[in-house]
C-alpha cells in the first residue's frame, strides 16, 4: 500500500510541473540531464572616447549621449548577427582632451577587444590615437574631429561623418569676407591640431580674397586671460577677429575683447559654435559668427531629436547627431557582414550608403563623408541661429536650404470618375 501511494505522489508531481509550463522529463531520464534551451547570444563592445572631465566635458558628454542612444536602440531592436542575439555594450572612456591620455585610453580599448570606436572628439586626440586603432585593425568613426590630417594618413580603418577644416575654414572665412567686408583681420588660435588647423585655412582663404591678415597670435587650450593678445589686436585696429579653438577659451576671448572696447566682428569655428558662448561671454556673444562642420543639431531627424530629449531630458548641443550616426554605421556594417569581426565588416563600412539622422552618408576613398555641408551661425538674443549653408562652394541662406530640402507635398488623390448617365448598371457578381 505504501509503495502505491509513493507512485501516485510521483505522478501528481509530474502533472503539476506540466501545468506550470515545464516540460516533463521522459520516463527514466535523470533530472540532472534536463536543460532549458537558451538562444545563443553574442556581446559586442563599441567604444566611445571624448573629454568627460575638464572645460569641454559638456561637449564630450553630448557626443557620448549620441552614441549611447544608438546602442540602446540597437539592443531594443533585438538584432541578430551570425545567428545569435546581439547585445551591444558601450565602453565609454575619458581622454580629457589630452593627446597623451587619448593614446592611453585607445590602447585600453584595443586591449578590451572592442569591435569598433566612435570618437575621439578633438582632432588633437583623434590623430595620435588613430595609429593605435589602425595597427589593431579596429574601425573608428569620429563625429567631430575635423583636421584634414586625420584621413590623410592612409589608414583604411579611419572615417568621419562631418566635414573637414579645409572645407569649414574657407566656409566661415568666405562668409565673413562677403557679408562683413573686413579690411584687416586678426587670426588667433589655441595651438592645438584643431585650432591651428582651422585658423590656417581661414587665413589662407582671406589672403586669397586680398584681405590683409595680421601676424598670427596664439594661446593654449587652457588660456583664459587674453588681454595681452587683445591689446595688440586693438592697437592694430583690426575690424574682424577669427579664433580657432573651443568655447571654453573662445568665450573669455570675446568677453575680454568687448571689455577692451574692440568693436571688430568676432568669428569662430565649430569648437566655439555653441550656446555656451552666452554663458562664457555674456551679452558680448551677440553678433558673433561661427561655423559648424555639418547641419545644425536641431536640423537632425525629428525621430532622433525626440528620442534624445526623452532619454537625456536636454536637447543635443553640437555633434550628438553625428556620433549617433557613427555608432549606427558600425552596427549597420556588422549586420551587412553578419559579423562583428572588424576584418569582416570593415569592407562593408567602406562602401556603405546609410540614411542617418544627419542625412545620407557615404565615404570617399580616404574615409571622409561625401558632400558634407557647412552651416554658418550668428548669435542673436543669446541664441545661435543658423543663417547659411555652404555645400560644394555654394552659399545658400538657411531658410532657402530648408525649403529646398523639405519633402514635396503628396499629390492629391484623383477624383473618382462619375459614371455616365446612360451607362448600364454593373451586373452583380455571381
């Protein structure tokens, strides 16, 4: 009797397990041999590098946010690569906008076996780090480094989704020359690869337009006291000033210039083309001109802008739409190659055509974005306002550019033709 009760108890337990959704083991099977099937998965690391501490940490965080949003969306989309569930992980590093730190974190990411890199922010950190990534064969896409040297090194692993300084420099210089007609211009830079590079392009363009340029003045990427330099500029009576550097140093330059009574037009490259100029220079910021190597952040795809605002509770500052596209380009190339192996997906990345938040993206043989736009801004009532777009050497007002870029309205549906009065009624279908 006792043996019969034990048998009934075992059957009841098996029925209970089946009722809970668990598959009952076959008769005679050992419980230890029973395993729940789990879908195979693969973890894919993508690195991001930018300054997350220091004077331009706000720009580094903006760039990181763009890449992070792309990673989160890719994970939500449940992408499969090589038949496995892909889990993308963003590995974020702080290069402090310092070339030495930049190479250190580059090696750290190589050792971590990341599949691709988004970054760095500054040309001064991106260029030395690019050699380390190239040696390791890891694809890199920068969303903000603009010095031409980056893609002139012949590295097949290096790409960028913004324009170059030899496009941006002539754009802001030409706009300054055409609209303000200066006779004497002071050019100042912060002695970094970015600042000096764009200042060189501006000077070259101004001189080609027969505009006199004063001997170059320099500071550093940490200079905040510009009075000695500005006193020289005032003494020479320059009627325009161009500064190659970031907003953290460009803001004090502009503020001190106005305090010294300099009435010249101040102009800047993309590093100082941010709303933070109003915090750093106060009311002196109104009237400045500046350029960005691409379309304005708020001209990016509406879906991206809404998702960014929802996730981070702020609007993008400058290049977040471009780092968002950079991360998505790496993922799209992996999908095309059906592999996260850099050697396998790199050829797909080089020939890709991708519709991103910043428009259609494809690369030339050097890894530069084809047909990159440049946007000119002016500060009005403490807000940066886009005033012109320059593409292929042609300047178009921002208003006209937006109108030309807007999708054509859908054609109205043709009105249904009325049946003729004498037409016979259709016979009902049988």
